């Protein structure tokens, strides 16, 4: 029996901790809720629809109640949770990495895509589309282990700055969306990122920036390579078996990684249309789709009519599908947590 | 402010619930721990090593303490958590499904692999190895949606019986291992299945059988197909982009799905060697590898020296890697929860 004395003592400590947690919850929950769960949102239609939905599906006496295990909310990342203009942030990382490698590697500078990048011609460096992008990613990977990549990204995000906003990229997360994530988590929703970006890239900072743990960040993936190096087992990054988690790939990624149909979905472009459809069409539970529309050229960027982040078809379908459209300029009191 | 009255009321209810939970925890935690966290285990080396490890890494005053977020434990499924003899259970499902399809489809019976199955010649039906198995799986899928597949498996597992044990397959889970899962969960470990079996197959029953939610069941996957059918969005099963989650594939699957290195790993065959290595070699945290050795031909099955579930290399490496070997016959008081 002696073996169990320690855990028993630890349990007593834990009881106290739980009681303290329960009591502190009393105070904090009341004050947060009484104040406003979404303080950066104007009191308009979008905010009301989000709150009405959450109240309805978490009310155990409502016929629209959703059990906790089924409360899955998915969020696109670039342009939905943080700024994606003028460049997706991961692309900015990739460019910095390739430039770093090219400094030390003369051969690399002969590569036309790399040469274009070094001249600041990003469009030229990506002339080959996805293939070109993957080739640049392979250069940036350069046989790094997954642990080394993580450290490298960690260092970069702690200092790299957005060129116009003059803040670190990780500070360009949208304050109103962080409030939505917190609000859903407080209501026992499991919150996932479902992004076209690289899963390994997002997982480095997703917990710090959004309070979303790495295992709930779903993105594009490649299969690493398993190696024993002396007495250490390592995973080496490759571009093998690359799977792009975008468009129709998003519901497939949701099926592969979560295995449940989400009940809430937040996106901002036609790349999110399929996962909005998957969430809201034929769902056994009540569901809500939300589109973040970039209408604020002053505080952020106004776009969507063309280019890689276009929002045309999903916006057209929004009324008939019942998707809520968030007008960033009108619906958000503040865009970022820093003053503008 | 009116909008917030309801959640405020609900919070009061939740406070009470939390307090009650805290109090009931007091009672149940003490009694469970004081009694024995692993009652189906003999008081031998394997049991002691598991308990010592858990106590050490959850003791906040120990220099071996592991923060909660990093407490990831991975379990192989077939042969580690439930019976895999005389056939892996998913293969039994597949055979039943193909037979069902063949009843209604004369053409199918002309397929040599199907014809062999119908004659009871399982070895013959799998003569083409993995390719043959995938072809049978494609037949069993037959354009099912993921939702239909889930229902189908759900029905099957509720009745299909193990040929020798005369119990439902889902009742052939190992009681001592269920106790380990419960024990780890009570100590804030996040428990994952990492199996060569199909992820979609396991996710149907993983919560019922092991208290492991679908999103924590990692397995072999294929990419489904996204389709709009009228006003419903569905995912249709395919064999596209099949990824086998076995051997070196297991650490890769762990990286893709979890993105953290596990600290505990349980396996039973050479197919688990790479994930045992990944868990225990070069881990920044203290780690524990455990091998379940099938030594009990009376109560279960004795095997490992040959065949698809062989355990040779991992067993050889166990002493030098410090992996704990569980001798089923000697270490387990009971194998299943039903009397034998």
C-alpha cells in the first residue's frame, strides 16, 4: 500500500486546486459574461447571430442542444484569424529562409526562382505555381529535422515584422476572432485551425497566439523521414507525399484528422467554401457558417474580388446557405489588439 | 445586457456542478488510488515500472516532472489493446463485408480474391499482399459515404463475435490495458491509438471501448472525395492516396497528427519498433516504452516468433533501450473483463 501514499497526498493537493479553480471560476465567469463575451464586435447582426447560436446549442433544455463531444468549430487561418496581406505570413518566412540559405550557398543563387526572390521579384519566383512553391519549401527545409524546423520558426516569429503594420506578424491576429475562440472554448467547443498553410509551421505558435494546441492545427502536410542518428531517433523534413489542405481538401482533412463533422466554420475565401458546405449542408446538428469579408482598407486590407484570396462564389452562396457575412469595417470595433 | 442573463444563470449551474465534481473527486480519487490503479496486474516488475514512471513525471517537485501538455501516450491497437488472433478484427469485418457484397453481385464472385474468400481461403484471397487487401477494401467501400461506413461498422461491432472466445470482438479488449489507459487519463495524459488499422474503422468504437475519442485514433488513411448531393455535402470513401500507418509510418503519423513527441509508447510487434524508438531515443523528457508479449496460449494466444505480427527485433532491443516487456501469462491476473 505504501506505493500509493504519494498519489494520495497529491490528490489532496489536487482537490484543493480544483476547489480554488471552481471558486475563481465563479468570479471570472460572471464578470466576463456579464461584461460582454465579444467586446471588440459592434452590436450588429453578425455578433448577435454568433451569440444566439452558441446560447441555443449549449442550452441543455433546448431541442437544438449539441452534446459537448460534438461541439467542433473549425477556423481557416490566413485572412480569417490573422492578416494575410500583402503576403501570407508563411510565404514571408519561406522567403527569409531561402535568402538565408542563398547567402551561404552560391549554387543556389543560380536557381531562377531563387534569383528572382533575391531581386525582390516574388511573383517571378512563384511563376511555376504550387510546384515552384514546393521547390522553394524544399530548399528552405534543406534536410532539417522537425525539431530544428520548430526552433527555426520559433525564432523567426518572435522578431519578423509586418511591413506596413510595423508589428510582429504574430501580433496581427484579429482581436475579434480571438474573442470568438475564447468564447467558444468557454462554452466547451473544441476549436481547430483548418488551413492551407503548413501544419508544422502553424503548430509552433498556434498555442501562444490562439490558445489552440498543436494537435488541433490541421494544415498541408508532407511525410517526414524517420532516421536513427546514433542514440537519437529523429524525423527529417521532406516534400514527400505532399497533401494540400485547401478547397475540397479541407473537408477531407477534417475527416482525416477529426473524424467528426464540425458544427461551426469560419472562413474568408472561396478556398473555404467546401468546408462551409460540409459544416452546414446535411449536418445532423444545427450549424453556423461565418465568412470574414475584408472591407477595411484603412485599418487592414480590402480585397476579395480577384487574386489568390478571392471571395466570390462563397459570398454569392452566403444568403441561400444562411452563412453570416462579417463586414470587417462595420462589424469590428478594433481589428488588432494593438492601437491603430 | 439582457442577452447575457441566460449564460449568467447557466454559469451558476456550472459552478455548482464544478463544486460537486471537486467534492466527488475527493472521494473517488482516494478510493481508486488507495485500492490499486492497476488491479488486473500482478505485483511484478512491469506493473511497478509503469507506476513508478507515472508517479515520477507527475510529481511537480521532481526534476523529472513533465508538464501536462507534454504528457502524450501512444498505444498500438491490434495485439496491444485488443485481440488480433486468429485474424485482425478489421480483416474479419472486411471479409464479412465482401461476402455481403458478393451475395448481391454475381460479377464480384468472379474476382479470384473474392472467390477465394467465399471458399474460406483467406490466405489465398490475400495472395497479392497489401495491393490485394486494398482491392478488397475498395470492394467493401463500394462508394459508401463516410457516414454510411460509420453506421455499417457500428452495426457490425455490436454483434460480430470472436470465433474462439465466443464474445463480441469489442469485448476482447485487454482489461489490464484499459486500466493503464484510465490510470494515465486520471494523471492528465492525453492517450492516442497509433495503429496500422484504418482510422475510420477504429474511430467508430474507440470511445466506447477505450474512452479514446475519434480524433485521438490515428491509423491508416485514404483521402475521401467531397461531393454535393442536392442540399447535402457528403464525403465518399475511396482508396486514393492511401497511407499505411505502420513501422516507420507510425512516428510519421504521430508527427502529422499530434506534432509532439510522445513520452509513453505501448506496442506488441516489430511494427511498433520505430515508434518505441521515436518515443524513447532522444526525448527531452523522461520516457517509457512498453512491449506486450503474447505468451498465454491458454487464455489468449502465444505468438511472435513469425508471421505478420512477429516480435523479434523489438524484443532483442528491449534490454538495451530499457523497454519494459509485459509477459501476458505472468503479468496479467486477467486478460479480458469477462470470466475465463
